[in-house]
C-alpha cells in the first residue's frame, strides 16, 4: 500500500520551547476569541482579542501552545507611503510551556552553607529571570549583591558606592569587577525606582557578573580556606631545631 502523501499543512513561525528559538511550526488547530470590556458608569470601553494555537515544531516535533493577543489601548502609530498616519495593535506572543529554565550554576546549592538568606534571594531572582521578568531580576541582582556584602562583613548602613569600594580595597574584587558590579547596582536602582527594563542580553550580562563575584567570594574562597586547613603545619621539631641553631 502506498504511503499517504503529506498534505501541505498550514505553518507559522513560533518560539519552540525545546529548541528555544523561532522555528517553522505546523498549526494543528487555532481559534480566535474576541473580548469587550465596558465601564458603564464612565462610558469607557476596551476591546481586544486572542488567537490560541496548538503548534508543532517541524525541527524537533515538540507540541506547544501559543497565544497572540492585542487590545485597543495598545497602538503603534506610523506613516504609510502616502504620508497618512496609520496605526496598528502590536501583538503580545506567549508560549507554553516556557523554554527550559536557565540552569542555575552548579555551585548554587552550596550557597545555603554560605548564607541561607542570600541563597533565598538568588533563588527568587532566578525564578524572575526564567520568567523573563527583567525588572524584578535586576532588582533581585542588586538585593543579592547588597546581602553578599553584608555577609562578607561590610556595614549595611554604607552606600552602595562605599560598599563596592570596600570590596575592592579588601581584595575581594579588582577595579574592573568593581565597575561591573557598579553597573549591577545602577541597573537595580533604575529598575526599582524608575521602572527601567533591561533587555534579556543586558540581564544575562549583569547576572554573569554577579555569579563570577559570588563564586569567587563564597565558593572558591571557602574551598581555598579548606585547602589551607589540610596543609600540614610546619613541624614543631624543625622550629625547635631552628631555635637551637640561633646564637
Ligand atoms: Zn523545536
């Protein structure tokens, strides 16, 4: 019996959660739902709609769900070729499940020993990061940096600038790292007080900087101290002999 010829199914681009990138996907089904909201007292109204689609990645065959929504309050204005002002509603696309969460560093669980509160802040920061909540991630990075300086023994009442200078003067970080962590601080401030939202690339860079610092301060540092303990002390006998030969 001949194999059934593959029908040309409808496809569209979608963010495959397994490939974690835009792929051509087969549309297995879709439905559009419109909605309307009205405030009777003031006569305000908002409307919009959501396209729901069940997609399959043509690369890895992962099946996932996508929503593409718009609403009448959100408009982008532009001028067409004739110079006429036009507008359109931008679409907000979401896919489920989310792409695999960013793997926490292998040493993450060891932070529990360094300081449970710092580990808790970092844990929540990773949840924000994995959900693309960039404002909350930036605030979390700054909070984690603040807590880390306190654990190291720096006075929490000091300003961030003073704390970073102390880290540098105490030999915890060099000038370059001091500057990078200064950016983490500024980014966290801007996110917390002015609602500034870094993009995903910026967030990744800020996160890497903090991870490098934490790894050195709490993991490598602790290990190095452990090695120091296992190095045998200078034998007493030699010291005693040394004393005897001194005139
Ligand atoms: Zn895929």
